[in-house]
């Protein structure tokens, strides 16, 4: 009798723990998905108050994926793949030019894209 009660209680407790873990995982996935989608479709900088200037060199023939990797490594974007999707959906698709750029974490993705497409205000030079 006590053994059945223990096994039954243990089974219920195990089920509750599993349900809690599934709910926590679902919350985590939903939060990450929202943040990722906001990066793709929103236009917020990585660090709004940053005055840091980051030199970025884009070589001739660099793909959007390679540019995203450079910007991600330098801390200018939050998600590499969000940047790639953002570029694909933006007016700057296929317009990014090689050169040396001075970008900042306080710039939005569209501001960085405008600079790298040659229509922004930062200094650019091609080698």
C-alpha cells in the first residue's frame, strides 16, 4: 500500500517536473524567436548609447554571409542570420560595396547598410 502510494506520488511529481521543463523551454524558444524576428524586421542598434567607432573592411566579392560574419565578430549586429535575412528583404540587397567603413554599435542595420551601399554619411574608401 505504501509502495503504491510512493510510486504514484513519484509518477505525478515526475510528470509535473516534465511539464514545467517543457513550458520553460517553450517560453525560451518563443522569447528567442520574438527577439530574432525583431532584429530582422525592426531597426534597433546593438548599443544605443555607444560612441565607439569600429573599423570594418569589406573585401571585393564578399558575400552577405561573409559581411554578416565580420559585423557579428566586431559586435555590430546581434544575430548573423537576422542580418542576412534583413539584407535580403531590404532595398540594399546586392548593393553592398567593398571598402573600409567606420561603423558603430549605435547604428541600426539600415544605417550600416546605407553606409556600405555608398548612400550613407560615414567615410568610405575602396582599395
